[in-house]
């Protein structure tokens, strides 16, 4: 009851609760594609490349006075660049896919750390970007989350059959004449945008868990892609909401609490026999 009363009284808690719901919707839908296609390492690389964009934007702001270089704008640019590099490089290069992803992952983090080291006072904000702070979500970010949700829902409904094809059998989809490369780039782009907006909820380090754990749990109780998506969305919203509640009640970090709850649910789901 104390948490409910606080939500009714404080705008920042209302924003945080809404951010968890909106972020959970995108995480559940996009996370299902990530889990089914087994591209969690790709999402992880995008998440860590976000640090490069954040660091570069804040460096431009603080050192060179570039006022329009908002950190979230830099994060979006870095994530989209990483998505494009991964989507094109894995198709055209003879290098192993996991090697390319690891390289992008590490270089993105390294670039971000270099910019952070060269920006006076920026290390004070580093923890909120690495581990998230849902209590600081602003109204503008909520609108962006709502817009992303609409885009993701539109893609999920409009291209459901095509995306299901490349998720379960990419080679067969290619033989059927589907534009596999463009569809894969679309999924990478949606994953990149989702990663950026979830950074404020759980942070760079933990965002990959919020993308994958609800979908992984849902996959153990459903047989269809659509069923997994719906259940993953519900679970994501439950995890973010309950994580905020538990963190408020016990004065704990909201992002880490959310992921721990999701992890406990995943371990419990592993014990229950998978549905035939």
C-alpha cells in the first residue's frame, strides 16, 4: 500500500511505472525475435556500443560546447551503426560471425571509455547509464517508448508471416523468395532502438537480460511465435513493475532488482517440464 500511495503522489514514480510497462512491451516483442533467432550476442554488442554514442555525445557537449549532442541521440546513432555493421558484415564477410560480433562489442565499449576518460565529470553519470535509473525517466522518453511500441506492434502484425519464416528457417525463407537480408536488417534495427530505450530502465549492462529472459520463460509454456510474444510482453511488464515495487520497498536499485526477479522466474521455469 505504501508503494501505491507513493505512485499516486509522485510524478516521477508514475513516469517510472509507465516506462516499465512501455519498455516491457517492446522488450517482450523484440526479445522474442532475439531469442528465437538466437541473436542475443548481437543485441549484447549493440547494447555495449551504446556506451560509445553516449560518451561521444557528452564529450561534444562538455568539451566542445555542442548543445544539440544529446547523449540519447548519440546512443541511438551508435546502436544503429552497430546494427548495420553486424547485418552487412555477417552476410558479406568470410570472418566468423561470433568474431565480428565480439569485435564490435569490445571496440564499442573501448571507444566509449576513451570518450568518458576525456570528459570532465562524466564519470559521475556513468552508473546511471551502465545500470539504469528508471526513476529519472522524463516525459519525452515516455513518448519515444510509446512511439517505438507502435512501430514494433505494426511490424509484428504487418510482417508476422515473413518474420516467422526467417526466425525458424532462414534458408527456406530465402528459397521462397523472401527478402531475408532486408528483414534481418529490420529486426536488427528494431533491436537497436529497443536497446537504447531500455537503457534508462535497466542500463547497458543489464539490458540484454530484459530482452531475453521474459521471452525465454515464455517459450517454455507456448508453442507458437505469437503466443510466446504475448506471454513475453506480459512477463516483461510484470518484471519491471514488480522490480520497481520491490526496489522502492527495500531501497534497492530498480534495474538490478528487475533482472534478479526475471532470473529467478527463468530458473523456476527451467525446473518445470517444457510443454510438449
